[in-house]
């Protein structure tokens, strides 16, 4: 699975959470409180299931969740581990 496919999967999951938000344009989803703590817990669960990865406490930092690209890069790295 390449980075673009991962990115599309991340976008689909985010759209399920909030279909009214343009996640492509967002660069600070956590810092700007676009995603709340419940969204993040749901997102971690959904991403884990979709991509068969384990997102651990060390990965659970704002920088990894602030944008679609940051999420895709984290997932790609976790899939390679």
C-alpha cells in the first residue's frame, strides 16, 4: 500500500467522523481543536483496524494527528515496523 492509498483511507475515516469538515485543507486538526478527545480515540481505533497497526502512546502526539499527511506518514511508518 503506497502513501496515496493510505491518505485516501485516512480521509475516508475522517469524513465518517465529520462530513462537514474539509480535512484536506486542515493543518492543525488537534491544535485548533477540530478533533476532540473522543474523535481521536475513535480515529486511533479505526486506523488500527483499517491498516492493521498499533498506535501506541509514543505515537499519540499532536504532530502525528494535525493533518491528513501527518497521519498517512505515521501509518506508513507503523506499517513498515
